[in-house]
C-alpha cells in the first residue's frame, strides 16, 4: 500500500494505482488552493465555483433524530428507513453532479483517472479520508469492485461525538456520494454499502462498491471469509434506491415473459384454428353448422385460458406497482414513472376483457355507468378509428341517465357498432350515436329504460343478412377481413345486462342498431383514481389468504401486512383447513381464490365456516365460474373482488366486509 509518504497525503491506495492517484492529488489540491472566502458577501468560492459549509452532525445523527421526532413514538424503524433512503438518494445525485462538473472542468476522460479524483475531492471537502484496499478491482464492467475504508468519516464522528451508539451502519451519505461519483466516472450503475462502522462499535468504517446486481455477492463473499468481518454484517442493508431499480427490472422481465407466453398461446390458437378449419371443410354440408358451434366453443375456451393467465400475471405487476406508489412521495419524479407503469398495466388488463367476454369467462365489474359520459370519453378514439372521411355525430340526451353494467363491456359495444358502421361506408359518410330515455312509439312508454342508437349512412343490409347479423362467425366481409364476432359479442353483452337490441336497414339506405337497457340513477362522479386513493388501514384483524399462484399469493400477503392485518397464508385449500384447525384464536376473514386444484374456493369456505361460523369470506378471481359464483355475485349473495386489483381496491373491500 502507498502510505502517503512524500506524495499521497489525502488517500491511501494499492501501489499499482498510486501514480494515478498522485496525479489526481496534485490536480485536485491545486484546484482547492484557488479558494476565496468572502464573509461580507456570504460566499466561499473554489476556482470560481461557489461552495457551502454545513455542520456534519446536521446531515447525520441530528437528521435521524429530527426525523424520528417527526414520525413520533413507536415509528423509529420507519423513520430510520426514510432517513437512510432520503440521504442516500440525495448524496448519490450530488456525487454524480459534482463528478460530472469536475470531470468537465479538469478535462478528465480516462475512467480510472476520473474515479481517482473522487477520493481526493472527498478529503478536501471534509467528508472523509479514503483508504482503498488491495482486493479492489477498479475496472469498468460487471467485475468492478471497490473495497475501501473511511477512517475519519464525518458521519461516524458525528454519531460518536453525540454519544449515540448506532445499531446500523450510519455512513449513508458517504456511501451515496462515493457510488454516485464512481458511477459517473465509469458510466455504469454502482452502489456502495457500508458493512463495518465505527459508530456501531466496529474497528473501521468499511464499504463495498459494485454494480447493484453484484453487491450482494460481494457482501456474501466477505461474510464467508473467516476473520474478515467477524459478524460485522449485522444490521447491514442495501439502499432502497437500487432495490427499487431491481423491482423495475423485475417488472420489465415479467412483461417480457408475459409477451412470450401470449405469443406461444397465440401460435397454439392459430394451430387449433387451422386444424378445425380443415375438419370443417372435410365434412359434409349437413354437419357444417354443428362444427362451427364446436369451433366457437373451443376458441372461446382457449381465449379464456389466455386471458386468465394474462390476468394473473398483469395482476402481479399492477399490485407491486401500487405498493411502490404508496411508498414514494407524491411529488417524486419516480412516482410519475410508477403511475405510468400502473396505468399501462391497467390498460393491458382491459385488453383481456374482449377475450374474456367472448369466452364467457370474464367477471363483470357491475356499477352504475353514465352512458353519455362513457361515449364522450371514447369519442376521440372513435374518430381516429373511423378515419377522416367519416363524420361522427353525437346526439346525447341530457335526461338519458345511467345503466347498470360493466363499463368495459359497454365501451366494447359502442366500439364494435361504430367499427361495423365504418366498414359499411368505404367511400365515407356519417355515423350517428344517439341516447335518450324510452318514450314509447310503437311500444308502451317506459321511462325506466334507456335507448342508445348507432346509425350510419352506408350500404345497408338485405333481409337475409339482417336475419343472420348476430350469428357467430357470420360476416359479409372478404376472407381475412374480419371474424364475424363483433355483433355476436354485442348481442351477448346487451342481453346479459337485461337489455335488447334490434337492427333496421335497407340496401343503399344505411343501418341503425337500437339498444335498450334498464336505467338507473347516475353514478357519483367524485372520488380519486386508482393511484390516488388512500388505502384503508387494517385494525389488526386476522386474514387467511388462500391462492395457488405463489407470486400472486405473496403479493396479496404483502398488501395486507402493509395495511396492518395479521396474515396467514396457504397454497391450497387442504393446507388452509389444516392451518385453521391448528389455530386457537379467531380468523376474521377468509380471502380465497375460486378456481384451485382439488377443492374450489366455495367448498373451502363452506368447510371452514362449519367450525368457524363468524369468519367472513371474500373471493378473488379473474375467471367467471358460472356453476360456482357467477349467479350469486350478480345477486349480491357473495363478495368477490375481480383480478387484477390494486392495494387501494383490496383495502377498501376488506375494510367494508369486516366493518359491515
């Protein structure tokens, strides 16, 4: 090791890199000799750059004390986590900023020379003396590892001077600033973590700096070396700044895996369709209708399977992001990225609704839906969909009101009808959407019904076409131009909502689709979005979570624990019953998936409540099991939360059931 000697005074480094640090010490020392203090103006300048002097304790032990006081009694762990995260993120950003400015000012290009200026700069600004250990590998790439001591760390000195023995490594800003400077020097993400600390009673303040994905491996290596650490890893934590980065990478990998699964299922669907097509063509005309029905059921089942798997995967993404949103302050730019990820996930979840509706597998999210508001929301998208040569005219009655249904399904009804109208007007024309209360005419007046009519000025339909318009797979389009499922889906959604649909048309005179639906009171327009609501806290009640998908189960357990509930978990109904029978105290709520191998959620709930009649039940599913829950959900006889859901949605449902 270079011990300082005649040349190195502000840093100790291995002999092999001592010349580089000697040049850095000469350059940086010259830089700081050009210092000008002007108290009358309240300025300190170094080489024309303005600097500040701050008390060390104010950014270390006193800062932790202040935050603990703000959080109040009983919240020390949360307060310390907040302080560590804030100080590390701030110091990391400062280190990068200072390094970038210093590199430009001193014309430093070589990564090692740029890094070498950091410890010298560190000493001159009073943060700490730096002692780089021989096992370090200061080379660009994934093998980068810097092991160093701060013998006179300002943070450790501040804690010791205050007489406060810490139970965790306290040199947070030193870790952040050092890794920020080196990250800027080498052009790769780096994190530094302190695992020995004088303020905790260790012999030194020792750090490891490495790429985020390698830092745990280096720490494990040190922990395994006899005598190197001597148990000093106790209380060590990797900064949450990089934990959040790893979470973002995990979400990105989950998205890639999801896309691969969708591609595989799509190829499977294509092969199944091709096989069925050959079978249909090989059979006699008398069997064709039966085979088309079988085809529809097969495609529907496969489509529902794809959407169900998609729902579970995207539910994990949305759930984790909603947890992260609650941990990041509203003004933080990272919160904006999380909100964008959640909104993209929710949009992806909405895309599954068409497949689930087609397969009759979708669980409807029933509510009072203002039809006029829904149409206005998608009007811009409809205009882009129909093109510039077709005019969209809205005639929305002020007294139309709302209907009881699923907003996603109702959007699909409107879009399918508008697309059908567009295809009937290849040379352009007008699409008109009208809403009103039912006022009679040929039928008796019924003010409790709402009418929506979508009409066009297109080619119209013949009597034979009108008769088959709602048949699955019937289409007048050329091969490859459409599936013939749009109007079939519309008919299914409307009739399921208690409504009716009629079509009137003449060749050359356009077409009109008239839908009538039961009218209800308009919904309350107040409330916050999914990302803005406060999650209703728990009151310490016990919740048993049963879910056979591990990723989804762990997510739901974490959500409930964050909300303040005591959580029990089981991977299947048999394990849940065993757990419940061995527990002496009560179980306030059973939160269970519906479709599970061996025993479904409803059977589990019935068996559990034989011995625990006071336990309340909330089902969760993204798949409609008509023979299990479907009818009872519509009638309000059971409580069910559809997947995917955010932590806010889960919190509200659980709290409502427990308080109800």
